[in-house]
C-alpha cells in the first residue's frame, strides 16, 4: 500500500521539489501551502508529515501539536529556515521526531522519510547491538517491533518515545542527564533542551504509569535527570 505523506510548505518551489522527489519513491504526497487550510485536513490519515515551522495562517508548531494528538504514532519532520536552537527545541517539544534546516539536501530528506516510515511500520529495528527484548515483570519492550506491552495492552507511542524508554531501560537505575538523553535520542546537544526531554517523559508516563504523578518506572532524579527503575 502506498504511503501517504502530508507536506505543508508555503514556498511553492520547495514544495514542488519535495513532492516530485518523494513521488519518485512511490509515495502519495498531499501538499498544502497554508497552515490554516492544512489544519482543516488533519483528521485524514497520513503515514508521515513534513511541516514547515513558518507558515501563513496556522504555524507548523500548532499543526505538529494537533497532528500528534490525532495520530500519536505518526512520524513528524519539521522544516525550518531559522538557525535558532529555540525553534528546533520548540518543534521537538510539540511532538516532532526530526527536523531539517533549510537549505537541506533532497537526498537527506528522502533518506530520513524512508527511515521514519520503515521504523514506524516495524520494518526497521534499532541498531543490531540493541535488539534485545527487555522484560520487567508485566512490562515488555521489544525493539524489533518498536512495541511496548504492559500486561495485555500494547501502548501507542511515537518512535522517539519508544527509543527514550528503551535507552533508559537498557541500564536500569542509571541516571542520565537531559543533555545526554537529547544527544543519544535526538542526536543533538542544545541549550534549553530540558523541556524537550521533559515533555517526552511526561507523554510516556501518561501512557505507561498507573499514576503519572507518582511514577513506578520513569523516575526523576531532581537536579540531575531521569532513570528507569525496576
């Protein structure tokens, strides 16, 4: 089945280049140049979204946040012409999985789209050295399926949420700083990254913990970071 990609980009030239190159990979690309018009169509199913941050009407951050609410597991790639670290952090905070700063290589975009789609559909596991299924009582974390199972329930989660949990669970009780987690999971080190990691942990807790305010699995070590506890 053909993957359906949502592309929201106000530059028609950039949108055409992206659309043509993704269509050559047999993806169906749905294009909008206005954020408000795109917002009205977010209730449709998409397999991946590429969102420019700066848009006429509704901006890309609001689109990202709403789309994440509607489709919790959809991969979202943000595009930005800005070099401000704050813009990148805001995108990640709103649920983005990845970002590219303009100007970017079309080949790089194609590679990232392909990787996110394969990973989200359970066709591409984590690195070979990290394929061990982890089991902690009623909790099972399977990197081959990108699946978290708690008792008899499979939890819906994004790729980054899974990767964060799996990373922490590989070394129970070890405390990782927010900067270490941002570098390991998102591949970058940036000032002001705390909110990015915090928001991902909070989303995980809302899905994983019986009482998110008093977590059993994902513990906060105040002034330091987070750890997986078992």
